[in-house]
């Protein structure tokens, strides 16, 4: 039996193999990435595939963290996004468009960690004229939205529909209403679960045309 000698540092990384009947004989076992075996009486050699490395570099980890943050946010408001990003997206790819926007513009590094910047988040993007002087206030278990009626300004119409969204920062959950009121109502509200009373709320207000063809940029309130 002929033994193959290997450097000492490699012996810890591979299983030694033996070649019977000299260097042209049968290889039994493993040498490096070469495996010797017998099948149906025939001696064979097989090259073992190299393992796929996953270095998890800081840059890769940072990117994966951004994806996870964006997915966690969008999964709670997907129906809202389908309306809000209708004109911004190509074809029916509203979710992908929103994901791209948030990852590029609304995730910042804070203390070495990726976090959402809620002031930069847009839950709708479009050319419909938005409203001035909008506010959102919490009263008991209700968020009350108020705005000034600016029908006739730009392409704003009295029949435009207000779309409300409230995001619970601690629970990473959202509630929304895509048909809450008209522009001329200047008022709408959305009820919250009672267990949310002490949580931090992030509110957004958007408008869409009555035919659904146009949407406004969202306002973070």
C-alpha cells in the first residue's frame, strides 16, 4: 500500500486516501477534492464540488438588513402601495417600486444600524395636487386628520379621495383607509386598536382622483 504524504497543515483539512498497487492502482478514500470509489467493479475518481462560500461581508450584511427592513414595512400596507405607487411603477410592479424607493431613500444608518426614516418614506407618489396645512392628532383611540380644501388649485378636484395610513412603530403594524373622505370634507378619522394607546404612531395622508388614475405624494404628519 502506497501512502500519499501531504503537508502537515493540509492533514487537518482533508481525509487521507490510499492508492493500492502503486500510483497506478486503485484509489480508496479522499485526497484533497478527489474521491476514489468503486462502482460495478470499476474503479472511479470523482472531483468533489467546491463548497459555496458566504463571506457575509459588512456591505452584504448592510444590504440584507435594508431588504429586511423594507419588507417588514411594506408587508403591512401592500394594498395601499398598489394604489399609491400605481403611476410610479412600471407595469404592475408597484411593490418592487416601493421597495426600491424605500431602500434607496428612506433607510438611514443610525448608530451603526439601519433604520427607517419615516420623514423620507413615501407611501404614494404622483402628480395630483396635495393639500396644505394638514394635521393628524390622536384623541382617545382615534387619529383625526384635518386639511384645508384647495379644490381647483392645480389639478385638485373636490371629488378627490383622501387615503389615510397609520403605522405603529413599536408593533410594526399598520391600519389604513383608502376611501376615507373627499377633499372638500377637510376631515377624516381612523380608529385604533385599544392596545395601541401608548404606542408611537406615524401618520400619512394621500389623495387619489375619483377615477383612480392620479395620486398625490403622501404627506407624513
